[in-house]
C-alpha cells in the first residue's frame, strides 16, 4: 500500500511539473486597418502639484 502511494505521489508530482512548465498558445491578434485616426481619451492627472485636465488625442 505504501509503495502504491509513493508511486501515485510521484506520478502526480511529475504531472504537476509538466502542467506548470507547458507552453501557452495564444491566437494571433487580428490586424485592424484604420481608415481614419482613432480618438483616445487621456484622463487628467496631477503634474507638479497642478491638476491637468483630460483631453482627446489621436492614435
């Protein structure tokens, strides 16, 4: 019984190592063709003790 438990523990440990060290496969990003520049909101922030309000910028 003890030999079976140690074998099972070894198998679980080996599976854990293989599962943690595997490769992560992610699908490629879709290419987005922008016809016109896209507006992005830049939030306000503190700069030198002065609040600088947010603004739109093009990306």
